[in-house]
């Protein structure tokens, strides 16, 4: 019986926090679909262009053994369409989004996973700057 998991993110300057989220998400089903935020969406979310382009970020995420399919997430508001389009059974997000996507509980299971502490793209960029 197939169980599709879907998750979303920018995944800029890829790090173990991203990896562990994707690995744990993958373990909740037998197909993992990842919406990688477009460059334009990242500007909306974080007020800046990502370090790596959407093509590079998609290439990195798509190369992971635990990821089956990637697509470009154009808008946060299209989540319902993406979930329906991929017939996702489970939406997984890190718990920094706790509660934000409960409205999709009518469409699929919604699971918030604990973030990996003490690592973020911003911190990695700051460290590299030093
Ligand atoms: N994450 C994590 N641990 C970290 C950093 C990130 O578990 N130390 C998780 C986040 O909670 C998220 C995923 O990794 O579920 C991707 O993180 P970002 O690239 O920062 O994604 P975000 O900007 O939160 O985009 O539609 C939802 C948005 O596109 C999510």
C-alpha cells in the first residue's frame, strides 16, 4: 500500500538539519516528494535571494537517496494544490511551523517534526563570513 509524504523548504546551503528532516519524513511513507521553494518565494519568505539557485538546490535535494521527486514550490498558498496534485497522504514540516498547516488536516495527515537544534542556514553563512 503506497503512502506519499510531502514536505517543503528552501534547503539553502544544505546542512544536516535539512538532511535529518528529509530522512525522518521519508521514513513516514514509501515515497517522499519535496517542494523546493523558488528563488522568488524565498525572497518573499526570507527577504533575500538564496545563496544557491533553485536549480542547484533542487539538484542537491533531488540527489538524496531518501527523496523520490522534487518540484518547485512557487507559493505557500498553493500547498493544497501540491498536496492534491501528488496525492500526498502526509504533510511533514519542521516544528518551527507548528500549527501553521493544521488547515490541511482535512486533506492529509499533518506531522511537525522537531528541528535539529543549533544549525541553520543563517548561522552557517555567519560562520563562513568570520
Ligand atoms: N529544519 C530542521 N532543522 C534545522 C533547520 C531546518 O528540521 N536545523 C527543517 C525546517 O523545519 C523545514 C526544512 O528543514 O521543515 C527546510 O527548512 P528551510 O529550508 O528553512 O525551509 P523553510 O524556509 O522553513 O520553508 O512551504 C513551507 C516553506 O517553504 C518552508
